[in-house]
C-alpha cells in the first residue's frame, strides 16, 4: 500500500514538472502575427511617379527569449487608375498589364529591435493619431532588405538596406488590429515616407 502511494505521488510530481517545463518552453517561444497590406503611395513623392497600388501579405515573429523580432512581407505593386488619368498622354490602354508596370517586392527584417514602451509607441507609431486611435501595441525597428521582382530593385542596385519601422497596434476589443510600415531612404523614394497600412489577421 505504501509503495503504491509513493508511486502515485511520484507520478503526479513528474506530470506537474513536465507541465511546468512545457509552460516555460511556451513562454520562451516566438509569438507569430500574420496579416495583409492594402494601400497606395502618394502621387508626387515616389519614383517613378505614383500613385502605386500596394497589396500583399506579411508575417512577424516576436522572439521572447532574445527580445527581438523578424518581419517579412511579399507585396505586389502596380500603377493605379488615377495614375493613368494624370500620366497618360496620349491615353494608355487601361487593360494592358504593361501599362501599369506591375512588379513585386519581398521585404525582410531580421533580429530587429522591439519597443513596447507606451510613450515611445504612441510617438513612433502613426496609428496612435488615427480616428479612432489605437491604444495598445509595439514597435519594431531595423534595417530591411528589399527585392524587386526577385532581384535588386532600382532604388537599391547593390542591395542597400533601408530603415524600416513596423508598428502592430490595436484597441480594447482587438489588441492587435493594425499594422503600419514606414520606410527610410533609399526605399522611401519608391514606397514614400508615409505610413503603409494593413491589418492583423491572426496571432498565434
């Protein structure tokens, strides 16, 4: 009887210890965010002239152990209908794909700095000034590599990196709802320096 009680107690201890180890491991694992980007660039401050339509998907991994983050995005760009109106003389064929200069960009940001300080996030993330404003979130900053159709883009012909600020913010009902990308030079010459907006689809 005593041996059976000892066995049961030992088994319970092992189970509790295993659950504790599992919980500890989960706390050290990355948190994964995914979503979409749908926006457009300004008409006059990007090269070649905008506006460009922007669409794509993105992923962000928060690495709890190191306190850093990895971000990646795949974007399609093409000139918008408004671009056809203001730049086509003589009028271009709106149904011709070549007219809109479609192309892709893959963006990668590795081991970037993560900032959760509410004051820094509020001042550094544009969604804090949106209507309604976001009230929660974090900011990721680093130097991003960017491709154009799988190679070096015209604005970075030797693979130059560009500063990138990524903000994931939200509110009381959805803690992580919005994402913005803000590029520095040289990428800002193509994407613009304004926030590029998207949505958070899920968090795991």
